[in-house]
C-alpha cells in the first residue's frame, strides 16, 4: 500500500480549528478540536482523528472531558472535549490554535480508550 503525502502533520494533543460535522450530518460549524491520531497515521492517510471541543455548559456525557488548562491551550472559554471521535480530511484543518498540556491530553486519551473499549 502506498503512503499519502501530507503537507502538515499535527502532534497528538494539538488544538486545531476545523469544520466540525454534526452527528446527524446536517451540516458543519467551525470549532476547535483536539488531534488524537499520531503522525504515522496522518502521513499514511488523508485524514486526522480528533475529538471536538465545546464551550457548552451543563451536563457532561460519557467520554466528555473538561479541559482544566484551557487558556494555556489557546482556547477562549472553559472547554469540554466532547466524547465523539471523528475524522476530518487533514487539508480541511484551518489552523493550529495551541496544544493541550500533558495532564489534560492524558485525560482525553483515557476517555478515547474508554469510548472504544480499549
């Protein structure tokens, strides 16, 4: 199998701005997301795996993670990583905003493992 050449590879834990697809596929909205996929995945495919980020308040659901150091990550508001794992074509990523600190990203990775039963 041949590798896909990707111009930009994002570090796991990077906070990026993407066109986030609604779960009912009715449309998209620009919003921040945290990159989950490693560079080997990103360089061999046209996609990047991520969890969307939201400033919504209220109840959290299975797999959601509150980001404690949201300002350090370049986010404007208190933020929750939503327990919804998606992919987006890497060339659709609009820009990099920042990066989650180690503790917040470990909590996001653990949530992804629980969501997938790993």
